[in-house]
C-alpha cells in the first residue's frame, strides 16, 4: 500500500517541481527578510515580488506564443487607475477628478472589491484588444501592441478631468505587505503554470516552435493566443493593483516605455521560454539594479567614496540584455524549467525497488 | 480652398518626412528581418552631435558651428558611423536569430543609446538656433509656406528620388533588393551578406541624419526622445504599407503623415490633444481589414 502511494506523490513532485521549487524559495526568502531585514530591504523585496507578477504576466503571453508584447504594461495602468478611482482620496476626488461618473466620484469602495473589479477590467480590455490584435501575424502583432500602449498613454495623459492628466493621483491606501505581494506572486506563478500545462497552453507552445506546422496540424492560433493574452492582461491588472497600493500613487508615465523595457529585460535575461526563467530573470535583474543604484549613490572605500555617474545602471542593464541575447539566447535558464535533480530520483527509485523485492 | 491647400502642403511635408524614416526602417528590415528601434536614437544622436556635451539648456555649438556643408557632412558621418557600429557590435552577432529576438535586441540597443545620450548631455531639453532664417514664410500664389517646410519637402524628395535611383540602377541597390526578396538565394548568387547589410545600415544612417537636421531646423530644440515619435509612426507606416515592401513603406509614411495632419485640422479643438490616440486607432482599424498591409510582399510571409 505504502509503495503504491509513494510513486504518485513522487510523480506529482517531479511533474510540478518547478512551481513547487519557486514557491518554496520565495516563501523561505520572504520569511527570512521579514524576520531579519530592515524596512528598506523589505520594500526592495516587495517591489521585486510585484515585478515577478509583472514579468510572469508578460510571460504568459510572450513566453507561450513567442510574440513579444510591448503593450502589456497598458493593462497594468488601466487596473492601477481603476483601483485608484475606487479607493483614493474621498475628499479630493470630486475636485481633482470631476469628470468621473458619480458612482466612482462620490463613493469609496473596499480595497479587495476594487482590486477584483480592476483586475476584471484589465482582463476585459485585454480580451477586447486581443480580439483585434490576435488576427495579425507575429511581428505586426508585436508592433501593434505598441500602438495599444501609446493609445492608452496619450488618452490618460490628456483626459484631465478623469485621470488628472500627467499629474500623479496620490493618497491610495497602501496595504501591500511583503506577504501579500508574495501571495500575489505565487498566484501569478500558479496561473501561469496551470495555463502552460493545459491543452491550450501546450498548443500555443507548439505554435511558438513552428507556426506553420502547428497550423497544419489544425491548431487554431487565434483562440489560443487570445486566451493567453486575456490571462496575461488579468495578471498585469493584478500587478497594476499591487504597484498602485504599494506606492500609494498612480501616474501614467510610470507605466510606459521604461517599465516595458525593464520587464522585457528581466524576461530576456532569465529566458522567455520558461516560467522558471521569468522568475530567475526578475531576481537577477532586481539584484543588478539594486547593486548599481547603491554604487551610483556612492560606496565608501577607505577615505574615498567610490561612485559611478547616474545612468550607469541603465547602461549596464541594456548591456547585460544584449550580451545575453548574443551568447545565451534562451536566457540564464536556457528555456528549461527547474527540474528535480536526476541523482535524487534514481536513488529514490532504487530504494523503492529494493523495498519491493 | 486656400486653407485646404495649406493643409495639403502640411500633409506632404510631414508625410515625406515619415516616408524617409519608414524607408530607412524598411530597408534594414528587408535585408535582415530586423525592426530597428535604434533608428530613433540615430536621429537623436545626429541632432545632439550639433552641440557640445554640457548640462546647459542652451549649449554652445559643436558641429553646428561649422559652415553648412561641413555641418551636414559631419552629422551624416557621425550617424553613419553610429549605425555601422551598432550593426557590427550588436546586430551582426545576432544575425539569423528569429525576428522577435532581433526586435527585442534593437529595443535594448535603443535603450542603451538613449541613456548614453542622457548621461553625456543630461536629460533636459535644449534649445539650438540653427536655420532660424528658414522659419520665415514664403508666399506662393496666396499660400504661405514656411521655409522649413519647403526645405523638408525639397530634401525628402531629393532623397526619395536618389533612393529609387540607387535601388534600381546601382549594383549595390539591385543586390539589396534581391536580398530583401530572398536572402539565401541572393547569397547563393554571390551577394555578399556583410556588405549588403552594412550598406543598408549606412543608408538608414544617412536618412536618420537628414531627418535629425530637418527636425532641429523645424523645432529648434533637442530632446533625448526627439526621434521616438517619428520612428514609432514610421513603424506603423511600414506595417500599413506591408512589411518588407519598400514602396509600401514610403506609401505608408505618406498615409500616416496625411492622417495626422487631417486629424489635426478637422478634429474638434477639445479632442485635438488625443490626436495620436486616434492615429493609432485608425492604424489598428486598418490592420483589421488588411492584416498584411497594402502591398503584400512575398518575403513578409512566414518562410517554410
């Protein structure tokens, strides 16, 4: 009886090792940070966890379909503004954002209600834009996602009475703790994992490997891509809600090309063909950014302070990305997921066989 | 009526500028399936080469202080060298990668160059007085045409004609068209890949230099993002025209220019701020009906 149960458990771990491993590492990491690190470090870690949600959100579409999306950050902005409208500054809202419909202008909603509706809105918008964009072939679709990003940026930057233009919306409740960010990151990772192992996800990954062959086998690219794009939009929406309530402010220009670049750089460095790559990319790039940010501020070495000119961090990041693309195109993870070490499995099997005989 | 002619002149001037940028992008896309984001930074760096690197908002002139011919020559040299350098250092090692990888690498190169400019020149917009004498309007048959627009139309039409001549009549131009049609086959026929790709980059550099000078003369300002919007519009011009088709790229550039000017003229005043959003929506709407663009190129199709 016991021997019959063990392989099933073992098979489960073996099959879902990547997601279990990522979850375990993140939980341990956050616990350690929560117990021992300063508030400042906790903020850095929370920020990194939010970035995991962002990058996993982009990965769900880009990683599975092979189409680079420059527009995913759009859905983040939509959700961030949506949650801002619902939860922000009850007193100021009627004055600063007079154009809001009264249901939003004169009422304030609980944070979890607003989070859910905002994510829903982002997903809906992704679905609608996806209906149009997914008709296009790879490169044209990539470029067109950029159009979505610009449409939203131009609209929100100029819609003074509703979005306050390019000014920041301030005074959102800041309720994001490291644990909450961790929960969101795990949720995003889990969604991505379930999708990529579902029938649809596998079809989409097949089309990434060879679009023509997949189509010849009867795989409908359109629906698979649309579902991935919508799920990606929902996860981006979650990231938008998180970042809005982490910072307490929302401004349209923080959801534009710089964030898009940062997220894509993380995805490329880790490797955009695997979920493990997406997560590893966030951790590696976040570390690089933090280290260089500190060096730019200045590090005392003996009597002199060693510092690099501001902007070095960006140059290093772009440089790392180009080098990765040149020499390790599939990123640090090489397009692979984390796997249970083979040695461990073999040993385990041997001991089981010994027990059977 | 006069008003309409005025709008038409504006549209042609803007359209020809975008056609120039779109052609540069289309040329490079043709030979190596790379959509080059860094084209924006070629334009920006060309303009910034006019001034001495300082943090000042009205910096002393560097190349801009030279006599006209040397100034133009200097800017063209700088941008062409830059374009060749990015090709050699960043894009050549990635040749043969899939288009998505190339696209993302050009995004990285662009980010690198943009931050380099910011580091050297500081991120603030600067004013530079070159070609002030051109801003005076010239009256032709009751229509006032600003000198800068005449210059733009003159320069772009000369360059477009030169481009057609180059592509149709010179050996290198013919090789480039052959490479755009079918790169592997062209190589088998003796077209040298390195040379033809480097030539495409050099030409895109010359065009970027022309665009950056025209933009500086038109606006009198330098900004680290000055190349961004023309290049974004040019991307859509190439998509509208049909990816991989050079006449399509030029045509798309004119269409985008016309649409922008028309929207600017005919949108109600309180919607004018949203002009670019409408442009992008029209682009997406257009793609809904013709996903492959106006001129469908054989080479644009997925190669089996």
